[in-house]
C-alpha cells in the first residue's frame, strides 16, 4: 500500500482528528481499517485498542478469540508525506479468562509485564518486522519478490553502550534537569573518552527504536514542562517498544520506574520513555536519582 500511496492520491490530511486531537492523515485511516479488518477476521481477538479510535473495539462472535491487541496502525504520521520511514506498533495480551466469552477493560488496563507478545513493522527503504514473544527478539525483512517476511535477524541484541542519542532537541528548554545533564554529557563525550555522541532523530518512533536496537544508543521522549506525561502512548507505543528492548538485552524506563511496570490509567494514557542500551539508560537513571523531578 505505502509504496504506491503518493501515486494513488492517498497522501495528505483526512480532514478529521483522533481522540488526542491530532490531525489524521488519509493513510492513518486506511491503515487503521486494514489492521482492524484483518485482526477481526483472524478469529483470535476479543478486544482491539487503536490509536485512531477513542473507544475500545469489542469483537463479537463468530470472530471472537482470546487475545487483546493494542496498536498504532501508522506511527510517525508527520513523516508520511515526505516518504520518510513510518511503521506499525503492536502489543498483545491474553484475556484474563480465556474461553469465558467474558471480556472487559480489565483485560486491557494491565502493566506491560503482562504482554505475551509485541513488535513493530517499519516501512522504509526495506520493510522490517521485529517481534518478541518473551523469549528474545527476532527480526524479519520483507522479500517483495516472494511477498513474505524472511528471517534476517534471528537474535537481536542491543549493544550495552552506543554513542548515539535520539531526542527532539527542540523541546530542550522544557526538559527536566536530569535529561539536560545527560544530553550535555553526550555532547561533551563525558562518558566516551571525550568523544561526543552523534545525534540521530527521525521523528518516527519505529525508525528511531529500530536504529537503537541495531546500533545501540538511547531514544528518549521525556516529560517536559508543557507535557507532564510526555507524548508517547503507554499501551501501544511505550509498552511494545519497552518489551522489545528488554528482550534484546536493553532497558526501558519512564524516568521513575521500569516502563513495563507502569499501570495505564486510560487506554490512551501517555508516559515519558527512555530506552536503549542498558548502560546509557542507567546513566539517566542515576541522574534522575541525583536530581529528582527538577
Ligand atoms: P504519532 O503516533 O501521531 O505518529 O506520534 C508519535 C510520533 C512518534 O513516532 C515519534 O517518536 C514522535 O511522535 C515524534 O514527536 P515529535 O514530532 O514531537 O518529535
Ligand atoms: Mg500514530
């Protein structure tokens, strides 16, 4: 769908906005329909939570199964119209009472530690799919001649250090002291023998996390003075990426706790996130402990 989108007149705004008040692109809506339809028809799902819809979607018989799927159908929407990488992020919970036919929001409002699987697809110069079911991370690349994803990264391991930091630095004036201190240390190379880190920021979480998984480093979307909970959504952005990063040997935190231990207070709840190489994230943790919430 994506490679033809520009030619098929499917770029640009849809003229509507989602529950977060964000303008929706045509492709956001198309992707949402495609994923909803195929998840419903799979017969495996009881509840779907999508970034594009305010309310949960309860699947009725005869299509109902036992899994809850939380997803962002097309993440990185601001990059769609210029052809920069975007992606799909998903997480999966098993219903608390499988087979009961009794499903409710209690099946959804759970910490990320209870997810049974998570992953993302990235649509860029190649299409990748990275998946975890809680036993490490495997990566697949789409072979367009076969129309199949082929395993190319059987055991993804995020390096324990990595001299790359990734953050929207335009928000720096509103960051907390610990984030400022860490980014200053990156620029000064304080923990890298005086050699400054590189800054890389695509603005599509999928692309920024994908690079972080493969090359190491850190991706951050912190809380700031204007957005006390940050920007990224707990259920279908933070949790799936945190699970992948942990399963690849890295670390993911909100700044005050392990990301996956967050208890979402609504289906579209947000939380700050710092994820990537273990030792980079531990530096932030240390600064947060030293400096508190200033
Ligand atoms: P979206 O779900 O509306 O696309 O927003 C999420 C995206 C992430 O992919 C990315 O990390 C972040 O927003 C970038 O935000 P900003 O433009 O504030 O840097
Ligand atoms: Mg999105």
